[in-house]
């Protein structure tokens, strides 16, 4: 049963992340914000297991403290983008006609907006906090979901079982929700798990381009961006958050895949 | 050969224009000043000396300045420099359409220009409405483009700026937007005879060309330098210093500049208006340690608005705050501070702003002062600064070469100029005085008073003056930094 | 067909108009001011006003918008506030750099990712699949600036094979130009492989269990042919949508990549202009990207019937 | 006759459900032999056939048994070896032709690829052979067909294309899983003759899985009967049909459709639904270059269906029956004419009327598999129409669903998903869904094509009973003339989109007027038909009867 293996590995990885976040809420080896200018850029040692950063802050503590924020921001963003994207995408693809045209005109317009500009705009409204980031990135990613979902819906809605649903006298919305949406899961699953990664990273990309996410509260993305100047001299600074992001993503992907398989009628008993 | 004859210097951003003192920023000034020159210019010690002028005379009442031009100076197009060119250039600056940055200074801000007259081919007379100690310094200001004198063909028949036809040691070569701007040695340059001194003195060009490479990313710039794709980066990040020092092919030059890293307060804010809270923060900070950390040990802490490299920086100015957590906590308690969070704005465009904010936040935490750092893009922060809309900012001030100008930068009435941080009419009066008199000792006394009041009233915490670290390949000789922070590629050889 | 294309093109107009309105309001909504930035901490309020007036920024917003739109309608996107250059040629010049890199990178990424995804789906839940999924996930979790710098340090510095900064247009020196864009393309390719692989894997998994695949096998076709001939075209649709999206997204800006590799591309122009509050350039760039978007999507849609004959162009 | 294939003690288990779907089945086929596999719907015929090819679905595993082809044990063969055998050695025509053709590839390409792989032929030869084979299965304009995509064909046409593409390879063993369910009797006969010819000329062994006992009687030499996964009887076909020993076989034979002599008399009621000069045109659609010619699939059809009446539509494959049915339900736009539902033209009706119409009408899709949501369990699918019956309580609904499933012989299948069902089971789910709400008008498009005689009888009886109780009107589209004969009150014969003849059942069956009707009837295989002379092993000539 390979499937079990996937679920197990994925579950364990995500479990570790969540556990870390939970533990960090009550305890971290050091105060993640505590600057110690006498211990700057120390390589990993038994005092500082993952070394210290350019302000002498303990990397392990920051990784732990960052787990919660990073995952929360990513989760909220992806949820926002997927919920908005799926609803609009299904509506556009299913209803077609003018609704579709208007929605897609707006969507394409939004697609053209770079995350940076959205982030700047949103920050005016919401402020430079994590919800601002969630909103900005959510707005930046939702249009992609809309497009992908709409594409899938366009092909699914032509299937005979959707026709059958209409034949039964089911309303359009019901047919959409009950028959079209569940059968568009595969691309949405891929997109949303990938998006999870993008969000974790785009935070760092924004930061790289000079737009901060409320630092110095640590997030993995921020830590990654901040570590860049030390790529050669203090490698551990980038490796720690990088691996955290990678393993979280791997966990989510594995879990997502096995969840998908479970939802998938054909795999249910395999 | 041509290859060794080209020196390549890294720019962080593309220049904005080649029109001196108009559409500009620091990097633009640095490039343009290789091509154009003004009547006077800053020396290394931040005093002002003649450049195109052979000498200048100031009338008794301090309102008339007579400049005598050096002979045999030629523009890049071969035309000789005459007093008429000076008048033409200044007329252009004083025309609002030119949008000269320093126009307000000469239309009443500092003084008002009454007339500029070419008495003969080599003599120009400026008359002002009142005397000021800062007229020459303002003329020399780098951000004013050094009030450079350019040939009238620099401007097209439509009145639009074309290319600078100046008198500088380099002339315009090729400008590839977003990539590089290349200057070519001007062979007919008439150099002064004194040794190189700031923007004046001898300017001997020992290379054929100077190419300013636009490399925005610090890491890429580092790679370029190490790989030999560029010869010099005159302003590397302190955090790269340690790493680059290990490279055998590189050498370094550090210079203390006059730009300032500060924490400014909005004294009208509900919380920050209490000087005890401001002082508590000041006492919580170890400015030496912060300076060390942020500048990789290159800079010296300084709590005074007067730059350490200024001749007016004395023992008095060296007296600042000493860390005292107990006193700080007591001040907070006295002020009745009960943990309300204070927002400190910072940006990442100027990395020191962010670093200082993080360190200040950590220090404040130790006395129970809760600071939230909000990182904005520079434009937004500047906007908030200009509007006075903030509680605390970690703010970088650009260089002012005269102490009076430094104080002028921070003081003023908030009612009319919300960006000013120090709103105290008494202080303003002292400042005004310091601007008018020329006597050095009298000015020093005034500045000492200002410093003491600044430490006491705490409209801002000055932390240190930026140090510029220039990293260059060992093949390059003769480069030297100076307090303006601008690069100079004359007197530099490539082996 | 032609009329369909024309109709679709006509629909770009509302999109562009929307973009125009949105971007115009947004860039002015965000705090900051180009003049203030230029004058910095020494700004004199009167002078700021004077310069804003000269730039036409003191007019009421609707008036500014109308003036701008009027000019845009005749193809004049105005001039950059930062350097006074006309926006349109500036953008086109910058776009050549970004466009080339993006097209090549996405092409290579698809070339690698689609077969990889197919292979993973074919061996679903087996070691090969796990390896591919893990690889794709790793690639998904490496930021562009990190990977780019790593490659730059490796090939530019350590090995010294490739130049580290700069750009030479193809029109000038083909060989040289190639050297300068190899690394950016490789970086971008690697960054984009992740999601494409996963998308093509997911789609292929769905297709692989359909009856016609079994039927293809019943004909005795070798697995390679089953995959390439029968699974690929049917599984390609979602990936194709995604490629369109990525293409559009990237063409609009690969600012990070361009910054790392010091390329004078459109992405950097846009980001720089945003930070400089260079309104005309930001507005122009966004209109331009939106247009590209719409065109890319049009091409994507027109290509659909190629691999799914049931889908008609409307 | 040498033995080609031996299946010995085959046991297949469905992993999810845990039960054996094929339980200890053994049989063999000789070269050139024509073996019929008959049996209950869901008895494991398809699975047994797929086991031979080594292409079982993932959820089904072989737990025991040997399969030998020409002495070679296929259960031990490497995947590569199996692959080599598929196509030239064993060819299989799948049960559901609608979903067995790749929608993205042209017919020509799909036909050519097997040939290209297994035979050394020039492209021209491949093309010629493909065209020849398509002609043999009576596809008109085969050249054009090669360049077309599957969705442009009717169900029967696709089935023929499938057959053609498999037979093109002349395999030594041809497994045909219900290959003629969507074919009219004329084409059906042609196709089976073709198989016989193959058997004669090439020594091909044919394993024909079918419900049509007429076909068995006419073509098969031997037959095996399966019931619930077990082989219950085997022997010479003639013998099994004439003297069945096992009770199930007997039941099968007895269930053969007979004309219901007690035909309902009163068909005088007002028409529930009527079509007036209905026209449907396909195509004329834009392509990259120019327009393609349009197809008039329904051409001026007038028809009426009264309450309690069953009107059967018969006609050649591709004659427009499905299209007619769909157009009457407003599922595809009509290009002309009217559809009157209780007197209202629903093609021009407002939303409310259309909705009322929808609630009163149902369709049994020709391709049940595609019409079932792959994610919904059987009971959910069947319960769905009851959403719109507000007067029923949840418990009532559940009860009703169970009742209907029971009626179509699917009791206990409620938790299954569509892919876990056999072809006939899926078809019954579709029927159950159509009748659960007790509609007033049903279009049943080939509703019994995949059902064995016993179940078919059960379903047809169900239709009857419902009609008697509720008086619903039914448009019964079928190729199976026997079934039509059993249920229809009136019969409409279509050819190329037009009605060529219509009349009462007895008129049509006993006194056909139109030549086409006569030909259709004549080609219908029946149990008592004379058998063609036994096919002879390769080498000898085959004389047509
Ligand atoms: N994936 C599956 N999981 C569980 N049971 C299955 C699955 N596929 C088929 N079955 C069951 O296996 C049995 C045999 O199916 P099979 O398709 O062989 O029937 P069949 O004899 O071909 O019937 P029909 O004549 O209706 O096509 C059926 O009862 C069916 O429900
Ligand atoms: N989507 C379509 N595009 C083009 N032609 C079509 C389409 N659907 C059906 N046709 C054509 O319309 C004609 C009638 O098709 P229809 O499906 O109604 O036939 P049918 O009588 O139901 O046949 P069968 O008994 O084989 O199912 C056929 O020639 C078919 O090729
Ligand atoms: Mg079957
Ligand atoms: Mg049909």
C-alpha cells in the first residue's frame, strides 16, 4: 500500500510543522526577537543548534516562531484565492455568455497587476500586516485559479452526466456545485498546493524587491530573503528556512495527493 | 589599450538625467559631476573652494560676490568659457521651468538673487538681497549640481536639455538606459594646479573611459566585482565587507560621510510627545553597539546632528546618551507608559534604516517599551515623513555639508512644514543666527547650544554618520573617498 | 475564425479600459509622490507643488485621467517622470529582453515538465513517481533570487564560464548575447518546472485510467506510444492553460530574475517605476502587460482545439 | 480443431468489495472456433475477457487460475510479452465503444497505429486497408471518416469503427464484448459475417460476449453460460439453446422477448408530446480554414406520443434517432420545427414552462457510463431526481430509491460507484434514475442493449407496469427488434434523418411496406433462424448462404 506511505510521510511532515508552531507558541530555545550583537552569524553549535543570524538571533527559535505565521499566511492566502477563484471560475465557465465575458475581462485585468503593486495598494487599505499580505497575494493568485478552473469547467460541463443533471431538472447552480465542481478537483488541487509554495516564497520575493512583510516577526520567507547576502559566508541562514519550506511543501503535496486519491472514486479502494 | 583604459564603476540605479541639479538623485549627481563644474566646489574638509573661479571676493556687506574665472577653460565642444556662459547658466537655473532643485534657496529661501552681471569676459558679479554664511556652500551643494556652468548648446532650440556640454574632465559618451553610461576623457581639460581636493583641485584623468554600470542587486554587484566585470563599487553594503575582505584581489577604502542614520519622533503624537518616553528609548539604546552592528564596525556612533567629519564636531558634540536601563525604566514608569505599542516605520531601500529599527526594537523590549516595526517602501515612508504622519521612524537623512544646514534639515515649524521634527521657535532663532554670521568661533558656540538642546529635547536620536566602504580591485590605484560620498574617477589609474 | 479573433480582440478593449482605470487610481492611491522622491528630505513644499504642476499632477484626477486616456487612444503613453523618455519605445525595448527569456524558459520548462509529469503519472505511487514529485516540490520551494544567485556564483564566479552581469542584444552579437541569457533562462526554467510537472502529472493520472487508454494498450501499443499519443494530448489541456497563465504572468514581469542577472527587462522597469512612483511608466507597463495577457490567452484558446477537438473556439 | 486458448480455474476478486467477480471459470476455444459467452448482466464476462488480455482494472485482481494461449501461460508472461501479443494475437473490442476511442485523435490515426506497429506496411497500404475495413462495416464516406474525430459519430458508428480497427489486425483470438449493441440488424449481420469470414480465412477464434441469443444461435458453435461469476453451463450452442440444462439457462431462453399479444388498446388520449417538422442540423461549424459541410441529422420529423403509449424508433445506425430524442427534450437546439409538450411549443417557451417540462421528462442516455457522475454512488445518482419531489420525506425517498433499484435488479448496489459496475448494471442505474420520479415522458435511448434476457425482460415488464399504472409516454429507441416487438405500441422507422415508415407494431412487423423496414426485419436474428453452415477452418473457402 504505497498510498499509506504517502499519507504517512505527508502527515508526519505537516504534523511536525504544526507541532512546531504549537510548541513555539509557548516555548522556544531563545526569544526569537532577542538581539545579541555579541553572537552574530555564529555557525550551528550546541548553544545555537541552527546558528544565529546577522543580529545574533537564534535561527532555530526563529524557525520555530516563524512556522505558525508562515503556514497561517500561506493557508489563508491559498484559501482565499481558491475559494474566490473556484467560485468565479465555475460561474464563468458554466454560465458562459456575458457573465463569462465580463468576469474574464475583470480577471484578465487583475492578472496584469503585479503582486508588488497590489501589495502596495492593499497596504494602504489594510496596513502592512499579515492580513494585508494575505489579501494582496490572494488577489494576485485568485485570477490564475479562475482561469484554470474555468478551463476545466468548460470541458466538464459538456460531459453527459452534467447534461443528465440538467435533464433531471436540477438548477444550474446545483449542477455546478454537485457535478461540475467535484470533477474539477485535480487541477485545483495541484494549483493550490503549488500556490502554497508560491506564497511562502513570494513573501520573500516581495521582501527581496524591498517590500517587507511585517518583520522582524520571523517568517520563513523573510528569513530566506534576509539570508541572501550571506549565501556564501553563512550558508546555514538560508538552508534552514529553505528546507523548512521545502519539507512543508512536500508534506502538503503528498498529503494533497493522497487526499485527492481518497476523494477520487477510482482510487478509493486501490 | 582600450580595455585597461576603461574603468568600470557600479551604480545602484540608472541615472535619471544628465541635467545637473534638476532631475537627479545621488547617483545621478555622482556621474554628472564628472562632466560639469561650478564656480566653486567642496573641498575634502567640506569647506568651499574655487573651481572654475580663480578667486572670488565678497563685499563688506556680504551681499555682492565677484567671481573671476580661470583663463583657458574650454567646454567639451571646444568653446572657451566666458562670463556670459556663467550668466546664461544661472539664468537658466533661476528660470522656474528648469526646475532647478536649489531654486528656492536663491529666490528667497536662503537669499534672493538680485542680479548676475558679466562685468567682463572673465568676471561675474552676483548681488543678493541679504548676506548669508551659506551662499557659497549652497552653490557648491552636490545636489544643486554644483550650480554647474554648461555651454548653451547643452540645451536644444526647444529649450529642452540634450547632453551636458560642460567643462569637466570627462565628456559624455554613450548612455544605454538601464545598463550603463559611459564617459570619455576630455583631453582639453584645464586642470587646477593644487592637488586633488574634494570636487576641486587637480583632476587628472588617467583612463580613456569611465563606464558606470547599473547593477541594482548587491549580490550581483559583488559577483561582478569579484569576477572582474567591474573595477570598483564605491559603496558596498557593510554586511558584505567581511566576506569581500577575504578576497585577495580586492582592496578597500572607508570614508565617513555626512549622511545620518536617525530615529525621529513625531512630538505631536499622543504617546511620543512625552519627552520621558523618548528619553527612555534613548537611554535603552547602546548607540555604539548599534553602530558597530549595522556598519560592520566601520562607523563611529554620534548623537549629534553635526557630522563627525565636520570641523565643528568637538568634545561638546561627542557628548551624547549613555545606556542606562534602570533610568530608562523609571522614565517610562514616570510617564505612565503602560505597554501601548508604538509603531516605528522603516524601509529596506536603505538597509541601515531597517537594521537600526530592528535593533532599537530589541533594545526597547528590554525596558518594556513595545515597538512594532512596519516596513514600508521608501516612497511611502518619505510621504509619511513629509506629512508628519508617524509615531517613530528609523530615518536616513542625506548629507548636509554645513552644520547649519544639518540643523535646518530637522528644525522648523510643523504647522507649515509638517516634515520638520524639531518645532521650537527659540532653536530656530539660534539657527537663523548661525546662518548669517561667518565667524567660525561664534558659530561653534551657537552649534554647541543647539547640540545640548537637541540632546535634552530629543526630537530625534541621531545614531551615527554613515560610512562608505569602497571595494575595488587591486589593479586600481589612487581612488579615495570623501565626505560627500560621491565617487571620483580622476586621479585613478588602472594597471 | 477570423471574425472570432476579431471579436476576441474587441473584447480586449474593456479589459484594457478596466486596467487603465484600476491602475490609474491605484498608483495614485498608494502614498508617495514622484516629486517628493526626487527632492527627498530637502523638499520645499512650494517647489514640490511647482514641479507637480509642471508634470500635470496638480490637476483633478478625472482630468488627469481623461487627458492621459485621450493620449493613450492615439498611441501616446506619455513620458517617464524619472528620465523623461517616452514610455512606449522604452517599454518595447525592455520587453524584447523579458519576452525572449520568458518564451525560451517556458518552452524548455514545458519540454521537461510535461514528459516528467506523464512519467510520474504512469508510475503513480512508485519510486519514480515519488522521486519526480519530490524533485518538483523541491524546485517549487527554491526562490528565484536564491537559485539565480547560486547559479551565478557557480557558473560566473567559481567556474568562470559565463559573464556575471550585463546584457548584449541579439542584434549586436549573437554569441555574446547567448552567453548572457543562458543563466536567466536556466533559472527560470527550473523555477517553472515544478508546477508544470505536477499539473501534467495530475491530468495524466486522470486520463490514464480512461477506457480508451486501456483500449490503446489492448492494441498492443508500447507504453511510450500509449503515453505520448493517447494520454498526452488529452492530459495536456490543464497544463496548457497553466502555460498560458505562466507565460502571461512572466511576460508581465520577471523583476526578481532581471534584478539578479542585471537585465534591462520590463519587469525591472515596472518595479523600479512603481517604487519611483513613475506614474506614466507604471500605467503604460500595466496596459502593455494586460494586452500581452489577453493576446497570450487568445493564442492559448485558439490552440485548444488542436488537442481537444471537442472544444470549439466558442 | 486445435485449442488456441484455455482458461482454467480463473478467479478474479474485486479488492474493494472483497467478493469474487469471476469464480473458478474454465473454458477453451479452438482455432477458427466461434464461442459465445452469455450470461447474466454483471456475471463477470467482461472481466474474464479482460483477464485474458492482462488488462484488468486496478480494483480487480486475479487470485487464481491459468490462461494459456497456444500453450503459453499468459499469467506468467512478462508485460512486454503481453504487449506483443495484444493486437496481433488477441484483439478485443470493448463493451463501451463510446468511451473506447480517444477523443483527441482522428479515426484514421487510431486505426493505423496498430497496423503500423504490428505489420510492415506502407502508409498507403495502411490507408487502403483502413478504408477497406471501414467499408466492410458499412461506414459511408470512409475517406472522410479517417480524418474525423470520434465525437462526430453516432454510437453505432463508433462501435463499428472500433470493430474495424480491431479486426484490421486479424488477430488469432478476437474477443468481442457485446460488439453489436448499437447496431441495427442489417449492419449487425454484416459485422458478424465479417467475423465468421475472419474465422474461416485466418483461423481466427472468436469469443463473442453477447446477450443476443439470436446471434448465439446463428453464429456460435459453442457457448458458455455465466451466472454470478460461475460457469453454469457449456456446450454446443445449439444444444444449450434448445435443451438448456441449468435452470438459469432455461430462464434465459424463456425470457426471450415475445410479442405481448394483449397489446394495449387505448391510445386515443391526447398526445403528451409531439414533434412538428423537427429539423436538426449539425456542423457548418467554423474551422481554421473554411466551413465544413453540415449534416442534417433529423430532417422534418413529425411524430406524436400519447400518454401510456410506447413509440419505438428503429432505424439504421446514424439515422438520427438519438438526435431526434435529444432534440425533443431540448437538449440540443433544433434548427427548425416545433416540439409541443401538452400543446405548448417548448422550443419557444419561457423558463418556467421549460422547467416544468424538464421535471416531467426523462432520458435514458444511449451511453450510460458517460451519463453517470463518476463521483456519485449509485443510490445518490438514483436519488437525485427526487430532490424535486418536495412532498416526499427523506425516508420516503430512501425507500423509493431502494424500491427502484430492486426493480431493475440492482438491490444491494447502492454504495457502488459507476466504475465498479458492469456495463449492464450501469445501464440499469440510468434507467432507475429515469423512472424514479415517475415521469410523464421518457426518451429511452437503447435502454436494454446491454442487458441479458432475464433482466431485459424484467426491465421491459417494469416499463409496461409503469405505463399501466401511471400512463407515461415513452419514446423507445432501439435496434433490438425483438425488444421493440415486445414493448412498442407503435413503431417509427427512420433512415437518414427521415421517417420512412410508421405504424402500429403489428402493421410494421407483420406487414412492412417500406423496403428498408423489410430489410431490417429480415436481418433480425432469431432463435429459430436457420444457422449458417458451420464455419470451416482456415484454408477452405467460405460460401455465403
Ligand atoms: N472496479 C470494480 N470494483 C468492484 N466490482 C466491480 C468492479 N468492476 C466490476 N465489478 C463487478 O464485477 C462484476 C462483473 O463485472 P463484468 O463487467 O465482468 O460483468 P459483465 O458480465 O460484463 O456484465 P454486463 O453484461 O452487464 O456487461 C459485476 O458484478 C460488477 O459489479
Ligand atoms: N456533434 C455532432 N457533430 C456532427 N455530426 C453529428 C454530431 N452528432 C451526431 N452527428 C451525426 O448525426 C447523425 C445522426 O446521429 P445520431 O447519434 O442521432 O444517430 P443514431 O440514429 O442515434 O445512431 P446509433 O444508432 O448509431 O446511435 C450521424 O450521421 C452523426 O454522424
Ligand atoms: Mg460486460
Ligand atoms: Mg444513437
